[in-house]
C-alpha cells in the first residue's frame, strides 16, 4: 500500500526542477538559494553588533580570567636562571638543593633587584607559601653582597631559603602553566612533602561551595513556594486588576538592590521595626530579641525577596497561556480540586517552574552584595571570597574559584537538560 | 563615509586632548569629601587645572586593573599603606622622588619633616588614620565607661553586642593586645602559629556576641541603631558622627592600630606632571593641615602640628581627636605592612574558616 504511493510521488517530483526556471531563464532552485543566502547574510549583518558586543564584553573577559586561573608568569619571567636550572634538573631533591641551584637563585635575585620584579616574583610564591614576599625582598637586597658558596651565604641570611616547600613552590612557579591555584581552591596546602589537605581549621573553600549551593537551593525553593500562588493570581485575575498587582511585583524589581537590602536591615535587626513591634505587643521579651539579621536567616530572607520577581515572571508568562477550560474539563469529569491541580494544572506549569528555578538558582549562586551586607559571621558565600581575592590582587585564585563555580553550574545545567530538556525552558 | 570617519576620529582625539582633567580617586563618604575640600578645590583654584574626584570602594583594585589593561584614566589615587607598598613592588605605581616634595612650613626638608615611614618609594602619606573602638556614652557612663582594649572583650562588666570589622587585619592585633601582648610584640607573636591560635582563642570569647561589619560607614550606623554597645571603627567616622551629627559616641584610644594613607600615581597616568604637582601640593604642610581640619585623621608632617588645628566648625580643637596626639599614642600599634603583605591571604582564609565554624 505504501510503496506504490511513494513511487508515484517520486515519479511526479523528479523531473520538476529541470522544468522550473525564473523569468530570466535561470533555474529556480539556484535563484531561490541565492536569494536565501542574501537574506541570511543580511540577517547575520543585523546580528553582528550583538555578536561583537557579546564577544568583547562577555566571552573575551571570561576567557581571559579563566586563563589566569592556570597561567601566571610572575615568577618564571623574573627568574630565567632558575627556570633553566629547574628545566635541566626536573628530579632535584627539594630537601637539599645543590650549590648550582642556589647560584642560579642568587643570580635571579640580583636580576630582580635591578628589574624591580622582586615583588611580582615574591607575590607569586606567596600564593602557595605564605610569608615569602618579604623573604624575596630581603633576599634580593642581600644578594648583592653574597659571595660563593651561595648556599651557605643565602641560608645564613634567612634559614627559610632551605625550606623544601619554597623550592617546591619555585620549581612549580617556573612553569607558566600550573594547576596550583586549583589545589589552593580545593583547600590543599603546599607542605615540605608536597601538596596535602589543609588542617580542618584552615579548610574553607569546598565548605563554602557546598554552603553556597545549599543556600541557593533553599532560596530557590522558598521563591517557588511564594511565587506560585502570586503568579497564578496574576494570570487568572481580570486584566485591570492584574496589571495593578503586576506593578506591585515590578516595583521592588526596579528599586535599587542596595536600598532593598538596607530596608531589610532596618526591618529585621535587633532594634528594628519587627523586633520593636514584637516587644511592644509582648510576644518577645526586651532582653530576648530575635536575631534575624547578620546571620543565615537574614541572608535567606533578603535574597529571597530580591530574587522573587525572577521566579514570578516566568511562572506568570507560562500560566497565562494555560486555558481555563482544561481544569474545568477535569473538574467536570469528576476530578477533585487536588487531582486537577496535580494531574492537569501543575504539569503544564513545569516549563515556567523550571525556567524560574534555574534563573533564581544561578543568580543566587553568584550573589555578592546581599550576603556581604546582611550575612554576618555565617552568611558568607563563595562569592565573598572571590571578591576578597580580587581586591587583594590574587586574581589567579579568584579566577580558579570562579572557574570551579562556572563548571559546577554548567554541570547542573547539563543535568537539567537531561532531566527536563532545555527546549522546554520558557523564560517569558 | 571615509570623510565622516576621519572627522569623527579627529574630533574624538581633539576631545580627549582637551579633556585633560586631573582625576583623583579616593574612598568617597566623609573622607572623600574632606579630600575634595582640602586638596582638590584649592589645587584647582591655585593652578587652574580642572581636577575631579571620583569614588571607589578601594582604589587599589581598579588601579591595578587599569594599569594591567593599559587603560589608565586615574592620575592620583588614595590607597592603604600596605597596598602602596605591594602595588609599587608589582610595578603598578610610578616612583615619587622625595626630593620633589616641598619643605615644611618651618623650612625643614621634606625627608626630615615627614614622620618615619610616611614617604615610601611610590607613595606619600596624606594622613594617619586609626582602627579604634568606640562605645555608646548613654550605655556606659563615668567610671563605668570602658578604658582599655581589654574592656572590649569583657562582656560581664560591659554587656551588649560588639561590632567588629569582618577581616583578619586589625582584628587579630586587637585580640592579642586585649590578651595582654604589648604593642611592640604583637607582630612577632602573630608570626608564630601559637600566636595566631592565641588571637583566635581570644576572639572565641566574644564570637557569639559579635556583629560583623564590612563598609566603614556601617560601624557608626550599628552603634547609632543600638545594635551594638561597642564597635571597632575608623576613628574619623566616629568623629564625624559625634561632632557633625551629635551622636553620643566616645572613642577609646588604648590599643589603637594606626597607619598612613597614601597618595600614589599609577604608571601611565594621563597627566603625569599635574599628578606630581597635585601630590606635592596636597602633602605640603598647608595641604595636610587643611585635610586634618576636615576630618580627624592626623597629618604625617611634624611641621603641620606646630600650630593648633581647628575643625571646620570653627570651635572644635582637633588635637585630642587625632591618632597622632601624644595622649592617644600611649598604647598604640602601627600596622605592619610587611606582615600583612606576607600573610593577608593565609590569615584571611583561617579567619573565614573560623567564622564559619
């Protein structure tokens, strides 16, 4: 049954391209293709400004920062003699480097003093062995007066020059490309025996990563619970009242982030509006005011408020397109209101839930200002430490931390795509 | 089309040439305002060079980014002492010849007139500021007022929450001094693992009662809101709140931790000559005096202290409010830039880990 039909179709279509030509005699297919290419080129030209903009302001800086997370030439460019020595002796004993190694070091220290690169080289080593900027500075000053044997002389000026970890750090830093910043970002410390996990009271980054994701998850969940009824109301109210409600949603969205965060401080702090009211009506004793600010509670409350519109808007846009007749049909066929919601309404809102959750979660993971202002002791997130290292000019570590965050988010995005499908995402 | 391009390019070049404003970057707030009044406006009047003041949370960060990207738009910046040293080491800053700085008003050569350490290879001190702690005078009065740095940690005698800067610097030193380490031994103690443990152990005693602040303006705000009964703060912020706004705040100078604030010139500053003139003008005896009359940070020149300084309100004598006043210097610690350049990242990691425990 199917075969003759297909054959008939083929027979009818095959000779057609040769017959059809345009008015000036060119084959129609070629003319069409040419016209389409031209249209596509024009469309591409329209997109070029955005493409260039995205490339210049987004991809290039991100690529440049990520490159810094594994590349640093601060030491290698300042210490050519040591670079050469390390390259020739890759298997040296860091516990007892030979005299030539010290000779190369002294040679480089003299050069650093002349080139004014002591600080750059010392800072690079300081990233993995704290306390070495001053070691390099004083070493470079002393190097001028040193005479062979350099090993004895240099160690006499400061015994730290014999420390194996300093030699390990210099050997690693003599390569431009290094995974060391990622070791530091994973709470490893360089010791005399190589890289080892830091002591429990020194581990911070992995813990903060876990906490950041946990807090972001909590905030996303609360946002969803709060936004769902609001979005539903917005989508079902008559237009005139819905737009009034919409303004209430958008007004905080248009207000400065700092103003909103400060407003929460004024409301929730111990001498704030909420506590004052609770004390006045006698719910809370004056000496026993609730601590709702400068802790995790404050961070979650303020961030939930700031991010709520990002959940409401995608939900609303999806809910508005769901015809009321579906739920009515379900009810008329005998479903309870809970079954109707669970089996008919909720599945249709999934694209909105997914989009809103993804948006809120990703924004929360990178949030910086709000936790910095209201976080207190336990409200710190990983972004606060990234900012610290940017300010203290360890850009490589900041880039490594940011890179790890980026990878973690991409992994989540991939899981999301596998579970729900990125094509079902509906942002508005 | 080509003609239009040429003309616009020429115009842009012309505009950027005519746009030779001297740009000074500082910290904003009461401090930025004081520097505008003390340095920027008089410099413009005297030289006719159009000078603008821009704000930053910490000028050291944008300056490094500017020099590294080769697009320097700032001529002079106000940075912390340790940053002036660190950025100079990293080759970000232009060296400043001490001989180019004007002599003191009494004729003393600049290098003898400036206090020790106030002129470095790439920076000149504009003022000396201090980390101090302040309390609410309505909560602690007369003999019951805190007097020593140890009182800050005494929750029994002085109940109430404490405000502390969220960061290792100046907090660890404070804890050690409160634990009885003399100012001169603080950094040698802090260089040992036992010393660091000791500082954190002292901080443990008040940890649950601490409200942490980050921006300088937060500290007086916490005190004014009654959120804390005592807080560490930059002394100028407390002075401004007490004198300008009449807040009931008092400073305890015992255990103050002071340091120089520096003017630096980034490498490749667009108006190098004017920038150097500006630094020389601002750090002259008169310049430093003008600044100390705007905000309670001490001048770093001996000659600037010869005559009494009066606050801009016309009646408050600045002397007792300055970190450099002899009465306030009895138990004082100068921040060690060498120590913090070496250990900032390490101790901050430890500090953050301690916070989240």
